[in-house]
């Protein structure tokens, strides 16, 4: 069977998975709730900005960190937002695991090799 055929079959199985179906159900609920959707996207965007800045060694100003902390608290207090983010995390973890399985035995990139 061709690699692409297997990839399509894997995609079909991912769509049938409990993780994906639960994520899609909760995603639809969030899409219909404008306020919760905005809260989640604001939280995710600010979290990504701060994480990226930290990764680049940039200092995070106190106001931005406080805003993120406040948004995180609001997300935790909202069962709808919390459930969605947990489902998103479970689905993301499943995709990461699949990627790890696919690539674990492949030799990619260039390695340092001692010359004899």
C-alpha cells in the first residue's frame, strides 16, 4: 500500500477517534458562544506571545503577565472554556504521539560524526 494511501487511512481514523470527536463537539459549542470564544482566543494569543518572547530571552512586562494571569483565571472558572482547552490538549497530545511514532525510527538530518 502506498504511503499516501496509509496517510489518508490514518487521517480517517483520527477523525473517528474519541479525542477528535470530543474536541469537535466542544469546539462547536465555543464557536457558538462569542464571549467564551473571545476569552479563549485572547488567552491563547497572549500566552503564545509571552511564551515566544521568553523563548527569545526577552523580558516580559508586568502588565502583560498580569493580564495573562487574569485571563487564565477566567478560563479556569469557565467550565466551557476549561473543557474545550482540555479536549484541545488531549487531541494535540494524540497528534504528537502519532508524529513521534511515525518519525521515531527514521534517520533525518545531519549528525556530527567523528572522522577516523
